[in-house]
């Protein structure tokens, strides 16, 4: 049944993320606005974090007209059309902005001219024949003032990485240029975020802890060979230690370690973690001990790492040779003087 309402200057159909934002400048300009919305008003009682209810499709509450408007798709002209079982949008005052992920991104300058930029950068052949891909009729610079207005109207938080062409690595330096900073500061960090932002350091810690455990095994095997092994057994054990030397050399000189160390130095580490990396600002060192150790070992081929152990495993050539001599030739003390091992990865206090 049709209802006659009071005449207004503007009628907005759909009071969602687009229509709701459009109301503000219209009313600020002195216009009287009426909005028509297919959904209902929601309040805090409708926002209970009930995963079972959500998974049964019982939210959003109330009839959802949008579910009957889900687009149909088909793989080709002769295939039957199918409709997705649920639509990600919703009907309510506020629309999809009521349950979206609270992220308000800007498109990048590239997105506005993706067709021409793809052809320029990768060649015309990279766009399939018959594709409907095309550039927008305007660019990022033309839209930027309106991005700015909306962000300040709804209070978007963040840290700008490009203000009028001036880059700031605390933000996204690859974003399009902004006229000014975000209206709200970045969200505060959490323990989960802190753990994720030091993920590279954690990976290095696991790697060095593994090396430390190997070192324990190596020390026990070396002591056992020196103290308990007869001559023939000592030779076999020395060969085993030589194999372990090669294995440890490979772990200490993995090519990815240099990149991990450099990336870890850029993470928000505490004093103990920086000490573990070996950074010494007071000494004015440009490199960390970790990186220097990696570089030094990379200069030595794997064959060299196993040479002391292999030499001590050779059969005796005279009465002066003994298992004690073999022990001396391949002793951990001698090896440490030539092939230093990284320190155990432990928290450090100053």
C-alpha cells in the first residue's frame, strides 16, 4: 500500500555505505533528506558474537531482500546459470558497513589505468582477447580530494606513507599521494601483532636454537671420542664428527640467513633481542656479529669445514700416532679457534 510522505529536497534509496555517506554533505548544505532502506535498525543486542548463529546463516536478522538479488553466473553461453547461496551484502540501516571488516582502502593510481599500464608494462598480449578490461574515465588525482573528505567524515585511522610525494616508511610508501595525514592515528598494537611483526627474528631464533642443540650433540660426541673411544673407534667417530662439521657448515651458511638478519634488524625488537642479533651501536659497527659470522663462513667451502675431523681420522703411520693425537688434532678447542660457532640464542641482560 502506497504511503504519501512529506515532500523533501532529496530522497536517497538505500541507506548503506554509499547512501549513508552521501547524506552528510547534503544535510550540511541545508537540504532536507529522506532515505528509504529495505532493512531494519540494528542495535547492540543484534551484535552478540555468536559463531553458531552466524554459521547457520541466521545473521543479519530480519528479511534480506538482497539475497533474492544475487547475480547469476555461468561458465559459457550453453551452461546453466547458477546463483551463489548467499550474498556478502546485507539490508539494514547502515547497510554492509554494519558488518564489514572496518577497512577503508584507497585504490592505487595503477588501478585507475590498469588496461593501459598493463599493455605498456607487459605488452598487449597479456590482456586476453575479448576482455572487457578498460581504464577508468578519471584518475587517482581527481578522486583524491573525495577520498580525503570521506576519510575525515567517518574517521579512518592509519599512518600515511606518501603525503604530497614525501615518503614515510612508517606508512605505505607505495600508496598514491595524499593531501594530508589520516584523521585518526594508527590503531594500538597488540601482543599478537607484536609477535607477527617480529616473525623474522623468531625464525632466526629457531634456526640458531637448532644450531645450539646440534652443538650440544657435537660436544658430547667429541668428549666421548676423546675419553672413551679405543683407537679404531676414535677414527670412526672422527669421521662422523667430520660429517657433522659439513652439516653445521651448511646450516650456518644458508643463503637466506643474510636476508633474514637484515630484515630482523628492521623489526621492533627489545634490547635483549637486539643484543642477540649482536648489534653494537656504541661500537659504531655497520654490520652485526651475526652477519659477519655468516659472511666469514660463506668464504670457506664445505670441504674445508670437515678437514680437521677427516685428518684426525686417518690411520696411524707410526708409533707416535694415537687416539690422543687424533683428539688433539680435531679437538673442539682447536676447531673453535678456526671455525667459530654462533653463541647460544638466549635473552641477554645488560
